[in-house]
């Protein structure tokens, strides 16, 4: 018996989580039978265009997913769910977000890949907000969100913004910022030091097993025939992700250049029969593992590490130095990675690490402007948070590194060090 049938038969009493993905065109009223316990409701992948006006009866609901449906606006009744903190309406046809739809405890909002041209001014009153994903809309301006002192992750890629408001550069906790694919001035759209890689014809590649799949593309092991070299081939899906456009990701990967702590790009794919874009990269030794998992519903903006992970002082220092060095190179090229997280790091138990996933990357000017000063220091905060997570998992105190960590995460954005200074301080401490 499927989930909907079990729901209608009263067999799901006491459930805290419900997922219905079965072509729904109307909200099943039987969901209200779970009102005393339901915390997570996932209605992704149906054909819904409305929700019942009495949705607030789900008084314990904390997470609501309605992505990949047919909504043209976020229903106002969503705001009546007083405990709701996470709302996802990705990939609908939403052109209106009414102020009434904003629940009071909202901290995670996903409106990626819709048709929004403006946002309500009341959004700035959602001062608990930590994570907001607005990529792939039609926004030409943003309301004043300067009061969002808890906002840590902001995705604005692929909109119609001609400038970024200055309050972005002063948000005290912002650490992960993406805005590629907007009609900003040229310095925000092109790399400071463009990289060059050869074009590798599709006929020269032989694909083998799939190695992984992410939001932006599929990675397969392959053979570069003319070189006799085993490689990894990433083919981009060409669709919008929560971070932005896969084509922006590819451009940033190429512009990043070579570094011992970056996964090397051998070339870009040419001549694909369906016109797909792709990159050919070094094949990583399987002894390298993901350092952490992406944030969970509970952690929101923080990665999830294995409970038993401990880092020795030598390993921690090696990783800290490697990541600071690669970040310094990226920002020297005017590249903001936008997703400086442990879940984007492959590591070896000896402390070697490789950084990847440029899905949120964007370019910025290196001209002494406020943007030039602040964008790097926003990412320095992300580095500081990462360093703190590692120090918490080390049995040695390492006070000089803790002092650096505190400087990197301080609330005054422009008082933080730049990555070149981080590299120097690490060298002195190590």
C-alpha cells in the first residue's frame, strides 16, 4: 500500500514526517489528522497550485517542501504555521511572495528557479534568517535586509541585479555568498586573471563508471584516449541549481588555475553530440574521502562531521595551510568560491586535501572598492568557521590558531584579515 493510501486509511497516526510524491493536484485533507505530531511535510514533485487556508492547523510543522509543483505564488497560509522555520518552493512558477506568507520563525527560505521580480519589504523583518536561496529569478532589486544579522548563506545568482546593495558587505555573519549570472558591471562578470585549458573532443573520451552526481552535473571515470590517461569527466546538466548556473561554475573552475590543493582541470569538453558542456579533470586517488557531509535540516548552515572524527595537530595544520593557500590564489584572481565548506573538501589522513565544487563561485573586482575589500573578507569568515570546526576536533589547544580563527569570524567585516595575511599568520604559527 502506498503512502497516500496508508494516510487515507489512518495508518500513519503519530507520524512526524510525511512525504507524498504521487501527482497530487489537491492537498489531501487527511494530512490534518497528523496535526498533533507532524513536523516535516514534503510535497515535492506534484502538481499542486494551492494549499488549504487552514494550513496553520499544522501547529507543530517545522519544515515544508513544495518544490517542483505549479504554484504561482507562495500561499499566504504558509505564514500561519507558527513553528515553521524552513520553507522550500524551488522550481515552481512563483511570481509573488506575499508578506503574509513569511512565518515568524523562518530561518531557511528556498525560492530558487522561479519568476520573482520583487520581494516584499517585510522580508527584512525575518531577523532569524540564516539561509536564503533566491537564484534563478528575475529580481532587479532587493529589499533592505540589513537587519538580518543572523544571515550566513545568500544565493542571488542568475537574476537581473545591476548592482549589489552595500548592506550585503556589512552583514556580520554572512560567510557564503553567490551572485554570478547577474548583469553587474564587467568586473563582477569576468575573472581578473582568466585561465586557459585545451578543448578535448568528445570522440577522444571513453566514459566508464559513474563516480558521483551533484546538483550541477554527473561525474564519470573515463579514458582520455590520445593521452592514455584515466580522468574524471564532469558533464553539466545545464539547469539552474540552488547555487546558480553550471556554466558559471565551469568558467570559475578554469579561471582558478593550478594549485596543489585544487582538483586539476585538464580541459573542457568540445563536440558533445547533445551540445553539453563539461570538464575533464584529474582522477582522484580513492584514498581521498569527503571530509564532512552537507548541512542537515537541524544544522542549517553547518556541515555534519562523523561523530568519531579527530584531527591531530600536524594534520590540522597541514589542512589549514593548504586551504588558506588555495583561497588566497582564488581571491588573487578575483574569484569568490562562495561555498568554502568541509563537504567540498576531499582529504587524506596525512593532511593532504583537495578543494572543489565551484557551483557558487563568482568574480569580483580587485580595485580597492568596498566590494573588493568585503567579498574576500566574507569568505574569510567561512574559512574561520571551517578552522573552528577543525580546532574543536583536535586534542591540542593550538592557541595561535584559535586567535586567528577569532579574527576571521569577527562581526566587523572589514576588520577581518585577507587571505594573504591568513597565510602569513599560519606560516608564523606553524
